[in-house]
C-alpha cells in the first residue's frame, strides 16, 4: 500500500510539473502574440526546427523567408535583421517550450510504465494526454498558417481554439494530479448533505471558461485597443455598433465593439457570482483547506478584475496584458481546485 501511495505521489508531482510548464506555455504564447512575434517563423520543422539560426547566413535565409510573408509586406516592410531576431526569438521560445513539454511528459511516462508504477486504469489517460498535446501542436501551426496567406493576422477563431485547448489539457492533467494526491479521500458527510454546492461551482467554472473564450476573441481581434475607458464605452453604457454586422451572430465573433462589450459583461458577471459563491461558503461548516480554497478564489477575482480594467485603461501594455492572462488561468486553477476539494474532502 505504501508503495502505491509513493508511486501516486511521484506521478502526481510529475503531472504537476507538466501543468506548470503548460501554464508557462500559455503565458509565453500570450506574450508572443502581444509583441507581434507569432508570424515570424513561417516554416514548421518539428525536428530540425529545434536549432535556431547560428550564422549570419542562416539568419539572412530565415529573414528572407519572412520577407515572403504578408506580415512583412503589409506591416513590417521597414524591419531590419536585428528587429527580426527579436520577434523570432519569442516565437522560437514558444515552440521550443512546446517540444520540451512533450519530452518532460514522454520520458517519465516511459519510466513509470516500464517499471510498473502506474495504477491500473491510469495508463490510457496518460496516453490520451500525450496525444492531446501532439494535436495541440498541430492546432498551433494551423493557427499560425491563417496569418501567412493574405491577411497578416491569425484567425481569432483558431487563436481562441488553441488557447482553450491548452487550458483544457492543463485542467485534465491538473485534475488527474489532484486525484492521485487524494486517492483514498472519501466524500465528506457535508458533501452528501449539500450536493448542490458542487453543482454550483461546476457552472461557475463553465462561466470562467466562457469568459476566457470571450477574452480570446478580444485578443484575436485586438479589441482591447478600442474604448479604453471604464465602466462606460465611448461615454455610453451600451455603445453604438453592437449589431453592425450581418447576419447578427457574426457580431459576437467578428465585431470588435461587441466582442469587447461581451467580455466586460461576462467578466463582471462571473466575478460577481464567484464573490457571492464565496460569501455563501461563510455560512457553511467547511474544513480549513476547503475554506482557504474559497478565499483564494475570492482574492483572485478581485486581482483579475483589477488587472483587466487596468489593462484596458493603459491601452494594453504587454506586461499588463500578460499578467491579465496569467490571472485568468490562476483564477481558473483556483476554481478547479475548489471544485476538487468539494468532491474529495
């Protein structure tokens, strides 16, 4: 039994490391987008792309490839080789981190598998995680390709899909790790008396995900660069132009005004409901760690709303926008952990 517990903890620690790397990957991806670096590498070489240009000739060749892209011809025509190197390294680092995550996952998995340290039933889940990671890499390249044709901007649909896929993989790995660390925990008597509490946090988690999705469209359309005031937009609560596109449903995905308005409404609504959820928890008898999980959620709501408003008012500086994205993922993590605590106290 002790051996199983020890193995579970080792595997959980490994999965938590993978989750931390994925968290870093999401933030680095955001910085890459914010610095306009995502389209600097116009070719995808999964194997030999690990080595960056090392000579001036190699750099010139890579730069010449970039010059064939619509981003160079339409936006960065005056870019120098030194300027290209700066944006190249952001995208290069993003891709290298993706490969590193693959290795950090695969090598320990093979060790745990061949030494028979993995619990029965967990191996298929781990294999599925690895497959999802590979598909995520393909989705990332599919996203980049959308900005290499005519329009030098990646599709907001593909960008948001890439972001949400990363977060769902992150959640899957994190949940598995938490379950291993609490393998033998039993559902508490409190939980059995209050099944609606966990149902509430599930719906709140869905709202957090939807809010993040709306943020993906804000990022994809660069909608944060308009209406840099709060709480009013252009001096009005409901700005003009919300329904300017036809058919109407396109406004939710392609209209910068509507996309920013929706993100504001979702963010405030989700944050308010999470704070109400936290207040309700004060009237229930919870253990210390579960109470702490509620408190962390409430704290992160305040931090995240503050970061979001500040990012808008300051016209989306890179460091602030990246912090806002990190805050969103931290809040998602806290709500996910809270849900796990409620189900396995």
